C-alpha cells in the first residue's frame, strides 16, 4: 500500500499540489496500479515473443536531410490580423532594445 508520504513525494517531484482528498485518492490509485504490476510480474512469460509491433519495423523514417525553411512572411501570409486587445507574445528582439 502506498502511504501518504510517498504520494506527497511523487506529487512534489511532479510539481503538483494535492489536497487531502486527492492524496487519499492517489494513494488508492497508485496502490492499485502497483498491484496490477505485481500480478503481471508473476506471469510466466518464458518463450513469449514481444508483441509491441505486429510487423517488423526497420528504417521506417526518411533520411534526415537539410531543408530550407519557409520564410516567415509566407508562413504568416494567410494568418488573421491581430485585433485590439488580443494577446501577443513579446518579440525577443524587444527585450534587447
């Protein structure tokens, strides 16, 4: 069984804040998951082939080739014009000024 301290430790690693009800719920959920993992670990899988892919995959990605990027003006040509009050991320160049 996962205890409260372990749940809080995992939540801290994930940068999550949990209230008391969530801590209790997560303790139960995580304990259930570990129980399933234990049951799977008890299975005799000797001679069982991995089944992650039904077909053999080899060299399925294209070769990495240099490519000229699209100019920003072309990429943004059909984008809508910003409207009054719309959020707009500041340009990194604005910080340099």
